[in-house]
C-alpha cells in the first residue's frame, strides 16, 4: 500500500508539472525545424516550449486548470532572435538611401511600421532599421 501511494503521488506531481503556463492555438507556428513544419499550436511552461503540434493534441496534453489559453486567430508566430550587434559595411551604408529615423521607443517603432505599411507593396517586408532594444525608452 505504501509503494502504491508513493507511486500515485509521484504520478500526480508529474501530471501537475505537465500543465503549461500558456497554450497558443489556432495559428500558424513556423517551427524552422529540419522539415520546416508549420504547426497550429504550441505550449509554454516557464521559459520552455513544451509541445508543438495540432490544436487538439496540444490543448488536450498541455491544458491544465491554470493554463492561459491564447487564440491566435490564424496569425503567424515566427521564431525570434535576441541579438544586438552591427555589420560594419551595412551600418556604414545604412543612411545612403535615406536618413535613419529616430526609433527610440516602442511607440516610435509602431509609428514607423504604420507609415511604411501605407507605402510598401502588400506581401513585401517592412524592415525596421538599426533598433537596439536596450536603448528604447
């Protein structure tokens, strides 16, 4: 009986640990894995992605009582890279075609993107030049 109780407690603690903090679903999750899969959902616990896959599978396996579920409404999630460095040649030429805008806050970056969205053809990238997150107000 004691062995069984200890085993059950261990299983329950593992099940509780599986509950994700967040499940993001109903999206296009670009994995950039070897097969460049595009999934529908992913789960996060702490600072780790714990599952990636179809909506139903991720929600069933990862959703717990305290999991925050976020409906992405079909939006795309791309992997990010946090890095602050400069490529000397590109930095030197960065103002060759036009002066660099003063992008010193999140609001300034959002304004820049809104203005560019009015003139950049649909389907083309809007590039935000030389913005360093540690320098944002």
